[in-house]
C-alpha cells in the first residue's frame, strides 16, 4: 500500500526542488486560499466573505473551515458559502494542476517514476493499493501513463485491476448528479452560479458518483453536477468516497505487508483507526515527509495508534521529500526487501 498526502503533489517533480516555482505548485492545505488564486475565487462571490480569514498568517485552514461548517444551522448563509468553496476548490485545483504540468513538469512527475519501479518489482498477481488524500488527478494521469491495462475512465475502473485506487476525500474529476434541477443557462459557469444560489433546495444524489472533466467550467452545461470532494476540515464527518471503494480498501488492508507513506501527516484519526482495525499482522512501514522531524512525527502518531494492539510494526523514516526519495536507493530496497 502507498498512502499519498498533499506533500506528494506539492513536491511532485524532482528537477525543481522546493521552494522553486512555488507560485505554480499545487498548494498544501494551509495555502488553498492564497492570494495567487484570486482570479479563481473572484469567480465565486458567495465564498469571498470567508477568504481573508482563510489567508491569515499561520492559519489552520481545516480548523477555520470546520468552524464555518459548524455554523450552518444557525447561520444558513454558511451553507451557500461552503458549497461555493467546493466549486472554487474544484476549479482552482484543476487549473493549478494544468498550469503545473503544462508549464513546469511537461507531464513528468515523481508519481510516474514510483509506479514504474513498483510495477518492475511487483510479482504477477500481487495487488497494490494506492490511497491518496489529494483531490488532484496527478496520480491517475501517472497510472494511465505508466501502467498497461489499468483504465480509469469510470468509477468502477478505480478498483477493477491489480492497482486499487482509493480517494477518501473525493476528486476533482468526480461529481454527484443533481436531481430535478432546471436551468436555462448557456454555459457551465452560469449553471454553477445558479446551483450555488439554489443550495437550499438542491437534491444531490450523494450515493452516485460519475467521472467528469477535472475543470467544472468544461463540463456539459445541460447536466448539473455537484463536486464530489470533501471540504477540508480537521474532523471529517464522512468520507467522499464510493462505498464499494471503501470495501475494497478494507479487504486490501487485511493483506497488507508493506506501507509506504508519502507527504501524509497522519492527522486523519478515522483513517488511522481503520488502519489499526484492519492491519492485523506485522507490516513494514516507510514514511517520507518534507523533513526528518516531520517523518518522525508521522511515525509517532501511527505507532501510538497501533500500540494498544500489541502489534509492533517496523517503521522506517526516509529521506526528506518525495523528489529526494525517488532519486535515492531507499525505496528500491524497501520494495525488494522482505516484509
């Protein structure tokens, strides 16, 4: 199993180590509302009253958004604002990813390098579970470019091959159909404005997922869609993930012998609880973070969760950063070594 967090997409190209071209990188959680994205949030006026509080120095964006979410009942405008935030995040991340790959990486990423090496070492029939907490589709593009016979055209495709792709927080290319919504707009941007304005009466089919264009403004305006991505809050009430995907994840965890963690802070308590409950035999775990201290902190959080089980996993902090890791021999040794 490989678990990817925001740090993996932020440091997804080794030729430009941080902090180079930070103005084009996919953002970490606390930079989702940076002023560099002003041309995107200006298109969503309903979320603008929240923006300055999400831009303050040393802000915990997930904490602030959770506070806004908790105010929806007594302050109904919050619901409209947060739906606007969903569409903003969808558009911003789609455009940011496009700029990053078109202007900087030219389509090449560390994800491709890693998947190629995993496939080269994989025993025929061995299953690989790829869990990403990122909304972007860098991983999907890398799978399509690097692997043969792993289509990702539909939601069932994500779990139909030996490579199982699980996105607990949803994705910029996933959407829920909206039922019984009428609009006579002539483009998707205006349609989305109508959807946001009608949030109180929306009938969203939250159990149904479809793959759509990454860019919400590029989707057919004749059919209304709601972004299938979770608001980034500290304590998530539910995952934005199809039930059949989650069942596959639980089955995979029972068989896991190695876990590689890249750019994930391990602050998802519900997901950590799932790991503890389902991984019932000793596994080797390698942690890649932006700093050695960050890796040690992740190891500390995960090992503390497993401690009551009595299972002592083999934890290995790795070289700082996704790019440094893919250019080292550590990961090859990890893949080749015994569990």
